[in-house]
């Protein structure tokens, strides 16, 4: 069976810059393996529903819970890639951190985090599918605000 993981693309808006540069995405760097950067996400536990997984992993990995987040409607993206020869599917929802000063608290699974504008986020993310997803998220937000 394919591996399945779920998470959140989390963004915040900073007041000091005009759109689109006011949008910053949260990326976490693993403390293991290739030290790659991804949004908070993780494997679905047996019997767990996808959104519950996304919320649980975001709390575990970034210290951010539903009380800190505003989930954006009509945005969910699936990425499919192979990990050590097994197909993996990752579902990402999109959520805003309305209070941009809310602290991010990492677990042992990650060694660093970054709030990054789209260009830097894409450079950190490295994988084309994740970069495309971040770009789509930004487009979705700007379109919703009538700024594009
Ligand atoms: N020591 C050690 N331990 C590990 C390792 N590996 C796992 N652990 C343990 O597992 C726990 C994590 O459990 P969860 O939090 O539940 O799972 P996830 O959050 O899902 O995390 P993963 O790291 O398993 O999965 P990915 O992020 O998917 O990375 C897997 C590979 O896929 C590629 N890749 C990544 N992202 C993209 C993308 O967007 N697009 C594309 N195209 N490719 C992408 C990249 O090549 C990468 O190397 C940790 O606590 C460790 O105990 C490891 O290498 N060494």
C-alpha cells in the first residue's frame, strides 16, 4: 500500500510589505536524512482521518494548533512521489497564522524553520512538485483577494 501523509502549508502576512511580498510560508528542516525542507506534515495513523493527521502533525512539529490557524477554503493539493521505492501521497491544506508573531516550536524531528517569501520558499523546497504547490497557494490567496 502507498505511504500516506498529510499536512498544512502555513502562511502569515507581515504588515511591513505590500502584496505579494507580505506573504511568508513556513518551512521546516528535518534533523535527519537529507535535511530537506517541507511544510509540517506526517504519516496518517491507522484509522485517523486526513485532516486530523494534518492538524496533529502541525501541532507536533511546529507547536501550532487549530486555535492558532485559519484554514483556507477550497484549497487542498495532493503530491505523489516515491520514497525508497514506495509510492507516497501527501495531502496539503492551506492555513493562515492570523497572529504573525505566534511562536513556532520545533520537535526533535526538525532542526530549523524559516518564514520565507515565495522565491526563497521555492529555493528551500527544492522539489518541483512542492514548488508548484507553493506557487499555487500564493496564486490562490492573491486571486481570493482580487489582487491578480
Ligand atoms: N534517521 C532517519 N529517520 C527518518 C528518515 N526518514 C524518515 N525518518 C523518520 O520518519 C519520521 C518522520 O515521520 P513523519 O513526520 O510521520 O513523516 P514525514 O513528515 O512524511 O517525513 P519523512 O521524512 O518520512 O518523509 P518526506 O518528507 O516525504 O521525505 C522522504 C523523501 O522524499 C523526498 N521528498 C520530500 N518531500 C518531497 C516533496 O515535496 N516532493 C518530492 N518530489 N519529494 C519529496 C525526499 O527525497 C525525502 O528524502 C522522522 O521522525 C524519522 O524518525 C531518514 O532518512 N533517516
